[in-house]
């Protein structure tokens, strides 16, 4: 089990190191595209769960034909097996994205519409910028934590989160070496309903190695 975890983290860190510094992860509704996009997933996220090798997404109100029409490109993530459940207004598509095999990585794109719900930038000058479009609740589940963990790995020790113009208080999250809680220990609150992007600035502390 420990060897598997080490392999997965090495693969993730290796893959992340190959990405240009200005790229982002975007999870949103029919995103129209931008110059610094790495991953684009179509559909409105209902929830995202995670283990250490993949992220599993479920979307509401997206039809199977739209899913099949997603275009594969290079240098992003691969769409794995998906299931489609017909249910009128509650129709949903579930699929997984695999972080463990960089050789299989492909781009997921879809012609556009609304802005993304979530955009996570690369670390730069001690800060990570997270843009969120309300209404969006990160809650206490693992979706944002696991994305950050997958992108930035074990060399980031802590985060201080601020939401300019909305919340003045900050939160601290720390990484742990315990495999059972290997994701970032961050708790996010319900965001204010707004049509504007809400930006979280995450000040991070990096290890010096050794």
C-alpha cells in the first residue's frame, strides 16, 4: 500500500511539474475556453469525491450526446469510463479522471457558455489564486483539498485563506504525513450568492527540502 501511495504521488508531482506556470484547473458549465486552461470539464458539478489516484465527478442536467461530443486534446486529463442515468430533470453523468498515468493524459473541452465554477492557479510568489463563481459551496468535502494536494504535493506545508471583500478572517490548513488523512486539512464555508467571481488567495509555505 505504501509503495502504491509513493508511486501515485511521484506520478502526480511529475505530471504537475510538466505543466506551464500559468495554467489552471477549471470545473464549470460548458466553459468556452481560455489561453491558460489545462483541464476543462463540462457540466455543473453536483459533487466531487476523491481517492489518491483519481477524482470522480457527477454532473446533473447533461445529456449523453453532449458527453460523447467532448473533444480530446493533448496535455490534460483523460476521461475514463462513464455512466449515464436518465431521470428527467435529475439526469446525471458520472465519470472518473485518472491522475496516476501521465502517458494517458488528454484534454477535455466543450463548446461554451457560462464561466467556470472553480479555477485553481499555479503557485506563484507564495500565493495560489482560487476563483469561485457563486453560488458554490466547497463545504467540508474533499474536492478543493484533493485538487490542491494533487497539484502541489507534499512540499506545501500550510495555507492561509483570505476572501477579499467578503470575509476578513483567515483559516490555516496543514498537510499531514498520515496516509489516512493525506489531503489538505482545509475547511471552506458557504460562499455569498453573487454573479461575480469570488477570489480566494491562498498564501502557502513551502518546505526547503532536506
